[in-house]
């Protein structure tokens, strides 16, 4: 028999076997189906199974918990800073230690909390919201979490071992270069960037592919929830912006380790090259943090005002245009560097223009409140707090978009006030609201409404106390990144108020955590849809089973559960004995392919350990690039290589 | 001289910052109006819920409908926001152009070089014999536009005297500049405004705006070499300073000490501050000379460990450098 | 309260593999191509930014990199598109024996290219520590080298897999097709790299 004949005979045998595969359908439904799916989809038990999980819900939970831990750590750093700044000419904390504190605070909050928590929430909820069983590339998803974890550990272990970075979270050259930052502190910072940026890029690819290809049948792009739109825009922004910081931090390590001259002006390099590349990433980064929060606001506002967001197409266009415009603003961080003034005017205009789509989104949310019947439970309180607070930050942003105004306000506490208003008001408030909202879906229990309300008011008022005075501190001449300030400039009062406010904020965040922990064990048991919301994640149990949905749901509106009339339309035919999910077409979401879902695997963890060894050792020697890449190549090949080489009637990824 | 204007953006003491006030107020007013509009709409939405019958909610079965007034509102809102932003952008551009025009006719040229963590100030003159070098302090004549060339010897710093002008970075390998036309006699404080390492917080400078005759008097005085020491203690200090470690970094005009690594000390004692951070006083001089590392840890000036008699001598000599 | 299901259709007869944008991995690879492309685009931007500071490029009367090795690389990699296209066609036609025979050809060419790349580095006429020009030229060439090295490694692993029985699976043919798509990207990116490293200094 020739090879071809043998293969054809094999094809026929496999086709016959295919007929006998058990699939979900009218004949296999309900509790029987659920039991079989549970057996197929649950991951292996024990510690190894836990490390090998590819369940997006477990990975998403890990992301969120790890990010909240980093929030707490970063918050403690800020309390230390505020204690030092509570009084003028203080020597509570040494200059070197203080410089490490603000570097660690900024780096932790920006790289280890803000972006990962958004990714984590998205990774958890997006497949549920889209009506599918899994993200795309679940092993890549697991890998991205481990890379994030190892990057965070690198930074914090270094800090605790007293070799943490002290160059600011933005690490301007030549201060961060080999001449002015001897030792390994700056390299550790730069390599932490590499870890977190690889993690974010991997998560971005996972999210884009999931959102484009794995939606429920009938969920056209025009019916997709606004949070999914927000994450799609954000993931594309990550793809275009993160390479910039990867490139500039790689060039920094290269200058420091092997003597390249990218930032060394004596050899025709340029300190501003760093700033351009950093801020080309840095500006989109803040929208990467903010846009998911706008998604949260849309989700909460819809559910608690009992109607979909007003003018959905406008909100979608606002998200997309914000994402695009965000790439044209970066020079507004460089107004004091002496670049041509005419060029600056472009960036002023662009920076102001980006306020328009955001302003339109705000109108749409307010119009939804106007046209609906708002219920002010805790998540909706956070939305109101967001509007009141974020808009102040947005308007102070409009002020500093003006070059003459920015030349006074740049690098002062006015800027510190501005970005905390937009980051805490604009991202953390919606985040706490959405964690309260999705807590029942994630854990199966409700958070305490009373504790939640107390925490909200404490946070809202404490935040204003902590950060509003900073506007005045800046106007009175207090620069940023100073470990102390002299008496007699009028800075004592704003700083003292900020310190008190910071402790109120910390208490409020602590209260949120206490609420979460308490509710985990004693909270009211949550039904599938406690908020009577409209989107698909509420069509399954709280928490969902490993396979998310017993049958793949079908949608024909933007608010499927509100239009369902007692029954959920579904499609059938996916196998129950192996993990399988459904792919649909990109725009119209018609069923397209059946896609096998990988089994749990330790290779993502093993590869990330190999990559971690590679990255960390290359801080110390360039040869690590050569030797370290070999284990990485082996682990990557093993990841891809199937466990069995025989053909199956349907594809299986082991 | 009231404290509020000492390092305040509202010091309003130079041509270049006067436009700041006006522009800032314009922006604040427009932004406040926008904010009030947002809050008013928010409150209206919250309050409206009491009138349940008109709501377009899922409970009413009308969640796919919208109040037609909202559509008009959206367009109006977009128009208002867009117009407001355009107006602000134009205001900003106009202010920027007018500040640039004001900067076009300087009469005095100074070069400030940033170092970790002090300011090297050099007054440029066509004639070398008229050049003045000092540190951490500028004297400017009122009403005269001065162009300050900004350079850096090490990392990025930022020159910022809020009462007189916006800031400008000092970038190694690049030349930037800033023009200031002070309009009010007085003393103004500034600080480095770009994180430059360990002692960034202690890199302040003082700008003394004098009347034109006073400024000329100051300049003439700066051109004089250091006075010869007259007391034995000061002489001992002079000998120490010009023959030991100090002269490796510092220059004192009229003495063998001529290194330019550190600040020029020729008229040290007549300056208002010491080490870019402390008021000039005998006590501070003692503390600084004895142990700079404990006052400003990480500073480039080493703690040498002077014997007490050496310390007294050196401080006595430095105090003569008025 | 979970809603009762209403059965509206069955997907059991849908395929499990498709060439092109129907395939999930196609989107993943496009995603990575965009990421790498952005990386290169920004490196090119840095190149022109640094060039803007100079009067001459390369500065200081340094010689531009020798044309020979870079141009040889260009010719060989463009020629490699011939077996590449043949493999892609074979994948669509499920001609696994052809794939098994052709992949060693392209792996061999890849090996040759890596050797030529070694000579290229040796003939850049500058050392990466010399100045910013040298640093960016080495960096861009280094980036492309990692690019070609990883794709070469991918191709080797894929060839081993195609040699087994599962090479006949539809999804493995899609993998092969997508690997060919990625190889095209590798030489497409070489063109601007080549121009920037070898020709812009000669303008």
C-alpha cells in the first residue's frame, strides 16, 4: 500500500469513529450534560493541576488577586512617602530611600497593578460575556500571567534586597544610563519592563483573537458589549505601544551592559531618544488603563439604569478614536525639552481633541441615567464618584495641554494631582465598582452592601482630601520627586492635608479588601443573575462551571438576557468528551469552525521559568542571551509538540 | 516680600509670567463651566428617577427606545465641548506666540550649566575680562530681557523660577534657552524641576532682581578678585584652601585655586544660599565644610575630615570671600 | 435562575480547520507580526532620529557596511521564496510527501542565511560600541537575526512534526501554510532593514 492509500484508509476509519462521538444537543442536555462537561473541562486536581491550569477564569482570578496585592504594596510605599512629606525639612526617610520609594510606587502602580488588573478582569469575563467556553490560546494566557508574576517578583525582591531602582518610573537617560546609575538597579527596572511587556503583549493577542473569533453566534460586532469593544481597542493599543518601551528599555540595558551609545551624547546618541520612545508608549499606556474603566462604567450604568447605554455607535466610535488619538499626544510630556515651538502646537491641539470622544462618552452615560431609572447600589455609586472625580482630572489635563501653562505646571505637584484624579477617579473607582459587580460571578457570593457604601464614601472623600491640595502645592512651586521641601513656601498645609487624606484612602481600600474577604466566606449566596443584568455572563451559574455554558448561546440583540423571553437560544453539536469550542466569523459572527481547546499543561510555567532565567541572567552577562535562549527554545518546542502522534477522529490539543 | 510669592507661579514678577495668570484664569473659567454642566446633568439624571413613568427601561419594555431630547443634547454637547476646546487652543496659541515675541530682544546673556546638584552661572560678555562666574544665584536687572543659555554637564535638569518664567530643561548634548524680563524688584526662589538623582530636592537657586544701578554695582563687585586674608586664622584657611583638596574642584579668583569642577567661591559669603539649599550663615558654613555628606548625602563634595583648627581656619577664610 | 435552552441549530458538521482568516492561529500569527513590525518600525524611527543629528552618515568618515554579504543575503532569501511557495501550495493540496521533501530545502537555505548573517556582522565596518550610528545599525541587524533565527527554529520543529503521521492532519497543514506566510514576512522585513543598513549610509 502506498502512503497515500494508507492515509485514505485511515481517513475513512476516522470518519466512521467521528460519527460515534458524543455531542451536546436535545438528546444530551441538563444535568447529564453538565456532569459530562464537568468531567471533561475540569483541570487535574492538586498543586500541579493548579499550576497547569488553562481555565481563563482561574487565570483571570490570579491576575486580579496578584494585582490587588501589588496595589497594596504600592499603596504602602505611598504612605511612607506621605509621612516623609507631611512636614517640611523632614528626615524621616533618607533621600536615597525616598527616591527608591517613588520609583517603586510608580512602577508598581503602572506596570504591576493598573494594566494587569484590567487584563485580569478582561481575561476572566470576556469569554463569559461573549458566550464562549474559553479564550483563544489558553496556554499563552497562562504564560502571560507567569511572566507578569515573575516580573513583579524581580522588582520587589530587588527592592527588599536593597538593590531596587531609584531612577523614577520613567527612568530618563542619562540619569538611568551606565555613567550615572552604577550597579544593577536600573537594569532590574528595565528587565521588569521586559517581563511585563511580554506578558501584556501575549494577553493582548489572546484578547484580540478571542473577541474577533470566539463570540457567540449572532453576536455581530454591532451587538457586542461595550466592554468587549473597549478591550479590543485596548488590546490593539497594547500591540502598537508596548514595543516602544520594549525597544527603549532594551537599548538602555544594551548601553549599560555592552556599551552601545544610544543615549550617550558624547558618541552622537541622544537623551531625548529615550523620552520619545518612552512616551510614545507612555501616553497610550494611560489610555490602556483608562479605556477598560470606561468599559466598566458602561457595564455598570447599563445594568443599574435598566437600559442599554445611549447611542451605542457613538460610544464605540469614541473608544476607537480615543485609541487612535492617544498615539498622537506623546510630545506633551516633553514641552520643556526645547523642541520647536511650532511642533508643540500640534500636540496641544491633539491633546485637547482627545477630550472630545471622552466628553461624548460621558454624555452618553449621563443620558443613560437620565433616560433610565438608576439604582444607587455600590457599583453605581462608584460610577457617580467616577464622573465627579475623573472629569476634574480630565479638565486639569486640558489645562496642561497648553504649552505656556504646562511650562509652569510640568513636573510639579499639579501634575501629580492631575494624573491621580484621572487614574484613581478614572480607573480605580470604576474598578472597585466592577469588582463589586462581578464579585458574585467570580466567587458565587455577594459583597456586603453596607461595608461597600461606607468604603465608597471614605474613598471618595479621602481621595479629594489627599489629592485636591496637590494642585495648590504645585501652584506654590513644589516640584515632583522631591524628598523634602523647605519651610516658608506655604507648602506645609497642602502636604499635611494630603498625608491625612492618603491614610483615609488606605483605610478605605483596606475596608474594600476586608469586605471582599469577609464576603468570600459569609456573603449571601449569589444566584446566576443577582443584578438582573442583560449580558451573557449572567446566563450561567455564579461562579460558572469550568466549561462556562452547557450549550453555546446564540444572541440576536445587544441585551440578550433582557430580550430572551424566558428561553435562551443555543446551538448544539460540540463534543463533550474532549474540550471543544466554537469559532464564528469576525463581523457577522456566524458559526465557522469547531476549535479544540488545549488540556492543562505545565509548559507555559516551564517556559516562563526558562524565560525568566534568560531575562534575569542577561542583566548580568550578554552571554546569557545565547545560553539562556536554548532552554527557552526547548520549552517552547515541547509546548507545541503534541503528547501523542497518532491521528484522532477530531483534533485534540494535549 | 510675602512668602506666598517667593516660589509661587502667581509671583507675577516678569513679563513672561503675566500672561500665565490671564491664560490660566481663562482656562479655569471655561473648565469650571464645563464641570458645572457635567454635574448639573448628573444631578438631573439622579433626580429624574423619581418621575418613574417616563423612564425607558427594561421593566417598562422600552429599553430599546431613547428620549429624543438626548439626541439633540448629544450634538449640542459635542458642539459645546468642541467649541470650548478650540477657543482654549486658540487662547493658548496666542499666548504662546506673544511670549515668544517678548523673548526676541534680549540684552543680557547668561549661561547656566546644570550639575548634580548645583547651578553653575556664568555671565557672558563680549570682553572676557567682564565675565562673571558664580553659583546657585542670579542677579538680574529689572526691566531688561535676559537670555539664559542652558546646558548640562551630566543628567537632565530643569531651570524653574516660577515667579519669573516657566521652566526649561537642561539636557546634556543639547542647548536650550529661556528668556526672562523681570518686572519687579525682589528675591525669587527656584528649584530644579527634573529628577536628577539623589539630591534633586536640594538643588535650589535664588534670583535677585535689582534696579539697574544696583545690578551694575553687583556686577562690578563680582569682577573683583577675592580679598587677601588679613587675620592669621583667615590666612591659615587661605593656605589650606589653595593648597589642599578644596582647590582640586573650586576656583577663587586671584588665588591659585582655579578648578571649575565645583562652584566658584570667589564671592561665596555674599551669596544668599549655600550648597543650593541652605541659607548662608556661619553655622551652615561650618556644617557644610565639616561634613557635606551628612547634610546632602550623595553630594559630589566629599567629607574630608578636617581637624578642628583646620575647620575654623577654612571657615574664617571663606567668610572673607564677600 | 438559568434560562431553559431553545435549540436553534447544530454545529457538529463544521470543519475543524481552515486556511487563512478562518483559522484562529492565523490571527495569532498576524498579531505577532504586527507586534514585531511595530518593533522594527520604531527601530527604524530611532535610526532616522539619530541620523538627523549627524552631518554625515555614517559619521566620522567611517565606511558604510560592505555591500557583498548583505546583498548576498538578499538574493538568497528572495530565492528561498520559491520553495516556500511550493510548500504553501503543497499544504493546500494536502501533498504531505512534497512538504516533507521541500522543508529540508528551506531549512538548509535558512542555515546558509544564518552563516551569511555571521559574515554580515563581521563586515559592518564598525563595532556596536563606537557611536550611536554603529549601535543602531547593529541593533537593527540583531533584531532581524533574532527574527530569522526563531522562524528557522519554528520551521525545524514543524518539519519534525510533518514527518510523523499527524502531518496528514488538516490542522498541521494549516500550521505549514501559516509558517510559509510567516517566512514571507521575514524576508519582507529584510528589505527595509537591508536598505537602512547598507544603502542609506551610501546616499
